C-alpha cells in the first residue's frame, strides 16, 4: 500500500520567500556555470587543447556535480536538507574563487572546475527536496517554474556577459573572481531565510532500491537525461558553433546562445502553471517533440533570422521550460509514495539526468574532430530528445483535472 504524503505545512508567505531564495541560488550557480562556455575556445587556445580535451573541462565539472546528487540527498534526509545545502554551496564559492585565482595549467583548471562542480552538485537535491516537501500539490508546478526561472536567468547572464567581459578585460579568469562574491553571499542568505526539512523520522525506512526502481520516476529520469543531452549541445557548443561555423564574434555568439535562455523564462512560468491545471503528461508530449526538432534545426539553418527563430522555439520548449513540469510530475509521485525518501529520490533523478553532461560534451567534441563540424552533434541531440518523449508515453499522469 502506498504511503500517504507527509506534508509540512508552512504559511504561503514562507513558501514564496523560500521559492525566491532558491530561484536566486540558481541564478548565481548558472551564471557561474555558463560563464565558462563562451570562454572554452579562449581556454582551449591558451592551453593548446583538442576538441575532446576542451569538452573534458565541462565533463570534469559534471562528473563531480553528478557524483554529489545522491550522497547529498541521503545526507540531507538524515541531518537536514538545509545543512547539506549550505555546506555544499560554500564549497562551490571556494572552488570558483580558486578557479579564477590559481588555474594556471590544464590540470589545475580541471581540478578547480571539478571542485566548483562538487559544491554546486549539492544544491539541486536539497533545494527541490525542500520545495516538494513544503509546497502543496496545487502549487508545485508554479513554484518549480519560479525556481527554474533562476536557471534561465543565470544562464542568460553568464552567456551574455562572459564574452563582453573577456573582450573588455582580456582575461578569462576575472569573470570567475567577480562571480565568486555573490556565490559566497548566497550562503548567508540561505542561512537566514530557509527553514530546515528532515524526512528521516517520518514513516518506515525506504531502501534506495525502492527509490530507483519506481517505474514512473525512472522513466522521467530517462526523459530528463535525454532533454539535458540536447541542452548541453546547445549551451556548451553553441557559442563555439556560432563563432566558427556561422561567423559571429565571441561576444555576439554568446548573446545568440542566451536567446534560448531568455525565451525560456516566460515559457517556464507558463508551462509550470498550465501543468498544474491540465496535467503534466499532456503538456510533455507536446513540448519534447518540438524541442527535438529545434535542436536538429540549429545544426542546419544558416540564416541569422532563422537561427534566432529556432533558438526562441527551443527556449520555449526545451529543458528549462519543461523542467518545472518534470520536477512537479516526479514530486507528485515521490510525495504520494515515499515522502520520507524525498532527498534520496531527488538526488537519484538529477544524478542520472545530469550524467548526460559527462558524456555529451566529449561526444560532441569527438563528432567535431571527426566531421570537422558541430552540426552532427546537434542532429544527435535532437534524436536523443525524441527518445525522451517516447519514455514519457509510459509515465502515469498525476494531475488529470484542476485542483479545487
């Protein structure tokens, strides 16, 4: 018999205050992360790197980022999700500082990028775990959308400002030093704003095996993996692709890539709210096929107006617009069945999904080295997103009618 969700009742004022804090946390972390992408050709040139070696820079980040998902969730379920979040966010700020100050070789670059990824990897699980535990089902899509908007805003900030900052400062290290300041300040913000959540004593213990073999959660995790694969192609390699194969300057190439992030902001808010009313599955089966077509088209179109159009379409249907739907959908299933394992379950979802970031950059770099073009990477990204849409066909709906 399925467990009933254990709801932690909080005032609406606190729910929206915590939602805003988690949104700000994503803005900072995504600005940290996406500032790196436009810098990749500069870093690759400075250290004389191949396409695969350049791709391994982001793989080092996500190897550690992914590795921290499940341990942070298990730890948070025992000692409190807030404590886990603060400790890991502090580590992210320290890693970013070291990256800007002391990354003087390829090896130290990989080490400090990995350290920042280790700390950043401890944010997803407690932030969404606390959200799913405190936000009622009728508001999960909307709340998740507001938090996810932080990813889009941070991504747009990083992509749009990294190139111009480099061209003005002539240093790829200084932007990371500047970003370390708000990263460390967010630690104090979380300490004073967020209430802790502990699930360890609520109901019988749940084995990790029960979490990972939940059919619906597993299929949603696979779909998220596929959507993120396409996203890493667009975000990691978009600036390089637009610069080397579409003739744009580094600053403009970053701005073009940021178009998708900006377009996803109103889309995420809209999709999250719609999913609260019409259902998660219905919306998903529209969004994912359109996103697949958009990623495929990015590797094909060479007209700048068409490129802008396709980037807008991807922004409106891609991962940042779909993530609020997915996280609310998964949260519905977890809260109804295994609420005391919320941290571990959220850690599993993101660990498997974000492992695509370990594979996608070097695979895309390999395709670039073999074909002498990044177009093939976009075509593969679109095909993988189609696989995610197929997985969602078999996930049980949780919001069939409006909540009253």
